[in-house]
C-alpha cells in the first residue's frame, strides 16, 4: 500500500504573501515539531481575505501590491495606546508629521497624548503630503484585580430547574441561586453557560456554543411570570392552559426522567410571549423600551429582522431569496417594513430578556457578591444565523474555525463557526467586537471567554476540506486585548480567559500583563515538563479561576470512581483497550489521592463525599484568586453535561442536575441539601 504524499508546501512568493496577511505557512503542535501548512490551505485562506492567488502571476502581483501598500502606509487601520504610552505606530511617523484627534467625546485635539480611554479618530499628515486616518484605541494598561479572593458556583442554567420553571432553568432560577449563595454562604459569583440567542428550530441545536447571535440573549431563558404585562393578559383560559403545559414540561424532567426539551419549552414560552405582546406597555415602560431600541440601534434592528425573516423563509439565510441575503438591500428594507410587527415582537423579546439578565446581576450584587454573574462568550456563531447574516462583510466566507490535529484528536476539529476577518475588524476599529462586549458587560460581573487564544490566532478550515488541511490566521492581539480591557474597565467587570489545551508561547503572559485571568482545572495541573506528577498547590498561578471540573469534563464523583471511562467505553469512544484506560485513569486519581493525603486534606475522613470536599479544599491551598465549584458536584452527579466527540449517542446539553443515582434535583432541594451545604461550607472553613 502506497503512503499518501505530503501536501505541497507553499512557494516562496506565496509564503511571503501569506506572512504579510497573517496567514501561517507552518505551526508547531509541540516545541520539538513543526508542521508545514499545505499550499491549498494557504491559498484558500488568502482568497477568503480577498487576495487573488489564482496562479503564480497573481501571487506575484498580489505580493508586489501588498509590499507597496505596506511601504507607503503611514498608519495601520487601528492604533493602540495603553494608558499614556505613545503607540509605536505614532513614534515611527516621519518627523514633522501633524497629528489630529477627534475624541469619542467629540472634542478635537492636536495631540495623541493624555487622551481619555475610548476609541478615537486619528489623522496624520506627513511633511510630504501623505495623509492617513486610523482608529485610536486608548485603553487602561490593565484591568484591576477583584478585591480579595472569592469562591463561586458553576452551573449550566438550563439544567437548574426549580418547581417554578417551565421545563428548563431560567433567569429567575439564576437570581434565586445567586441570592441564596451570596447571602447564606458568602459566595462571590455564579458562572453560567452562554445565554446567546439560538438558531430557531425545530430541532434547535442544544449546544450553547453554536448560537445564532452572540450580541443578543435568548428569550427562552425568560421567566414568563416575571414579565409585568403577563398579569394583564386578557385571555385567562389560555394563560391557565399555558401554566398547565409548563407544569407538564417541568414534571416530565423532574419526576419522569425526560430530557430537557428546549423546543417544547420555547413553543410554550413563545405562545405566552405572543399574548404578552398584545398587552400595551404603560407609559414608563414604553419610554424605557423606546430608549432601549434607540440605544441598540441598527444592531437590534438587524437581529429582529433576521428572526422575522426566518419565520417566513427558514433559519438558514443562505437559502432565502437572493435579495434578502443582503441586510442592506432594498428588498430587505421592504421586507422589514412589511414585517414591522414581527420585527417589533423580536425586538421586545430582547428588551425583556435584557431586563431579567440585569435583574439577576442586581440580585447577585445585592446579596453581597463582589463579582455576581459570570457570563460565557462563545468562540463564534452559527453560519446560518443572525450575526453571520447581519455582519457577513466581517466574516470569512468559505471558512470555519477549528483546531489542528493534536495528541488528543489526530484528525483535528472543525467547529462549524465562521471566523471574523482580521482585516475587516481592523478597518472598522473592531466595531463588531466592541458592540458585542458592551452588550454582554451590561449585565455581566465577569466574562469568561471561551478559547481565549482566538484573540491571537484561529485555525481556519476551508469548506469541504478536513481540519487537517487548515492553517492558522493571525489576529491583532494587541488591538483585541485593548478593546477587551477598555470595555471591561468601563463596566467594572472581571475577564476570565479559557486557556486550556495547547497554548502558543507568550499568550498567557500577554493575558496576565493586561489583568485577564486564566483557567486552571485540577486534573490538568501537573509538572508536564518534569516528573508529570500533580503540582503542589503553592506552585499554581494566582491570576486564574481554579476548578475541579468543567461542563466538558466528568463531574468529580465520576472522575474519582472511574465512571467516565465506563461511559466512553459504552459509547464506543475509547481508542485503547478498556483495561488500559481503566488502569491509567485509576493511576491518575491515585496520584491525586496520595497528594491530598500528604497535605492532610483527607485526615479522619473517607468516602466519595469526603474526597470531593478534599479536592475543593486543595483548591483553597492554591493562590488562585477565584475558586469555582461545579454545582452538580454538590449532589454527586456523575454525568457530564457535554461529552465531546458525541452527538446523538449522548444527551449533550439536555440533562438536569441529578444526584448520585441519577435522580433530578430541583433548585429548592439543592439549596436545602446537607451535602451541598457541607461542600460549600468547606470553602469558608477549610479545616478537614
């Protein structure tokens, strides 16, 4: 059998052209190994950036044009200033260059020094007559650290059902949890999954990490009874029927073993919201709603228009009539007028959801939480959804975000999310990113950024090609970080970067320099460069959120008992013999047990509950500024909320929190559970 030939490497001209556009021609999956990207991957990535590479002559022409542009350019499209430091781009300008700045506040000044934080318009005129305009991002040098140390809860909101929710956890449940944890146990935060707007079904993709929009929230999380107009719905018979329907959905999950049915929940809530929409707003609420629509502007109008059009033409805008695929076409403008009622309906849903999100954060802070609700920013959006339609000029057509092959996945990964074009972001002064962050920081005490390494580079996979045939595209990390620090500092919010897995050198250092926390998970904290044994707690980094597990990993009880190996074996996911996997998992846990025992964290105690408490007391021994407790660990839940590598084989994103026997546990039972209280109390009284 003949081995496959390696992919053809890029030519010298193509490599030079790629470097000028931030397209990698090789990458290093490990310090001792370098992999060359294929010419096809590089060519297709450049084409997605609008560069003609159709043959050697086109490549040479594009290279010449790019080099001339670089040599003639006075300023890049976006310039970053940290505090009062002079940006390198301004220091490099020819002597005698005149500077003019129009600030975000509308003032005109003749210097770029001592400007207030913001995104300003910069003009430079060189002595030879060349003129350049750029966006000037002025950001604080770093984010301030939160006061003191805090611990908090991690939970997938849909899984947190109370006896009042409609078949899945909602924003009122979140507020109740935060109020209880803050007031009763001194918790500092509650972290939830992304609550971004979903692509409508049925079936709706249950993953919160493939949203229709990251810019706006999903109204499926609304507590219907907390919408003020619900009390004034005229048709009380329909209201009673809806409440009975909600009770059946709730009881099916809590009492009958059903999975969370997001589509059924949304059908019931949408019907209720249609009734609510018929109730006129009072004068004060009407004024507040009008202000909200004005403040959100075109972004909200586009978002609501996409949902109105999706009701008529389906949820994939690529299949809409041609004139509707362009959000700025005359046809779309006409359709927006014709569907004004539905556009208004979807706009109001965003307003209602924003209000309940804000209320949850207010409840958390009033309960004494120094941080409050930690929201999660997904790495991208669904290619058929609202953001991809409204902002299509900022997305790279024909490309998808993923990951290259590594030790855990030899085939690489394709996440099916279109990437932002770095050139278009820079040209706009990072306007979409700024708007996205401002929206989330309206109600986030902290923001967790999934795959924070994407601020630096992303693995682009060409459509129709396997992930192995992708390549990395470089983003202006300084500008992305400046926007992040600027918007977070304005909101007084913390930022946590999910930096697990393969991280290129320098990324964690750059994040730490700007005050962005990392993420440390106990089972991964080993001396990988040395004896590979568990790290002593005092060697952990301080600027992080430290946890025992995450939504993509086994709960702590499953890890301790080896249940995760049996689960993967039952689904045919193991790549090695079961006995080998069992032995390796047991050895891993035994090494941690030995360390916990040596530290005196297991003294006088035995059993699963004691070990779970010891694991979390170990986290307290580290210098980590934030300690997160996976809420299902409090009741011994053994099922991961998401099992990577599965789709239909496992009920990802559809499981309620359950006890060790798999019985669903309500919010009311969680807050009354002695086991939960014992675990959380151990974080304020860490003695074993």
